[in-house]
């Protein structure tokens, strides 16, 4: 496991080896190493999981680890540590890397390890590491005034798996910034899917609507659905681009961002171009859930 602060004596690292996992020391990011023949580097073959903390505790850790294991299994990879072991490591990394009173960003990566013949791998010897750093919260204006998105035709190859392949998103960052947008909304064959690093909702006549197929089911998306369900009707189904443009409101959900109103997609306003009442209520419900999270 790597940490991003300056080197200290108390350091912890791990190595997968034939279904065993040895956790030895924390390693400063500046000294952490991955082999040049790692298949995650040579072939982009790996899975990724990310979360934040609330009250310095990993938010929805069980759900995140369940999804991480689904993703690794989906690529025939192995996560070489128990949930209990990972939780203990996270506690140490948070205490070590994040100032008291601040929250953390957690990233976990598994690859197939050392490549065999340049393109095969040993499932029993994966590369696994965790990065923890201090969270830089999103600017308050995005929650109070709303955000904008650029729209892009794209369908991820394995939409239900959180892989390390973010090539499309990386290539679009300059365009996103030039447009002053917070996120990139992926659409395919006239259907609204998800954002590059977020899930997407629209609101019409008080009904929350979000895509069902060909997306990664986000953990914050699930929490938003759970807290909203007692108060609003919810539809999980295909959403057309035309329907999205006719929506009264829209918002995105993300582990690093929470719930963020969307008031503009491309050059078109959503609703009247302001943060709507349903979005505000869902944001409040989510805030109450996270404030009381144990």
C-alpha cells in the first residue's frame, strides 16, 4: 500500500503471491514501484475502486468492496486480501495521510501482475495497491448554482466493470475544461448512459429517472436511490437524449462529489437553468444520511 506524505519510519506494503497476501509496510508514493512488465501497464488490464470518507470512516465500504470483487471477478482477476484486512489497512493509511478534521480520498487498484509472454498473467500473483490522500472538496458554487456537462457519444467496453481504462475521459479533459464543464456525459445510440466518473439522473414531474443498462452502478447512486425512494417515485430505465433535454431538473452522483445539480448539458439548459426543488431535497436527504453515517 502506498501513501502520499513524506517518508517516515512506519511504512506498510504488500505483495500478492499464489493466493497468499503479505502486508509488510506503508510505502511513500515517491518510493512505490510497479514493474515495467506489469500487465496493468503493458496492456491496461486492471480494475479500480474509489471512495471517500465521512467522519474519517470509509463511506459505504462494504458496498465498495463488494463491487470491487465483482469487477475483479469480471476480468478474472483476484483481490488478494480479505475485507477485514483491507479495512485495517485503510484505517492506518487514513490516520497516516490525512490531517485530523479532514476527509480522505481512497483509490484501490488490482492488475494481473507481471505479464507472461507480454499478454498473459498469473491470476494467483496480482499487483494490488491502495492510495490514500486528503480530499479536496468540490467548490460550493457547484452545489448552489449547479454544474454543466459536455456530451459525448461513447459506450464503455465493459460498462458494469470498473476497469482502469479511462482513456476516453482522459482525452476529453481539455475539451471539458475549455467548455467550463464539470463532467462528460456519455450517450450511445440516442440513450443517455452515465458521466465519465459519475452517474446521471433526470427529474420530470417529480419523478427521478436514471439509466438501467450499460452503466456502472455507482455506490453514491445507490444511496441516492435509497434515501429518495420514500419521498419520490423512481424509474430505472432507458433515458433518451431528447427526454433528457426536456427534463425539469438533472443531477449527478459520485463518490468524490456527492450529489451535484446539473443545469446545462452542451449548450442547452436543463429546466429553467437553476437548481430545482427535487434535486435540493435529494441533496438534503443525502447530507442527512452521510451526517449520521456510522
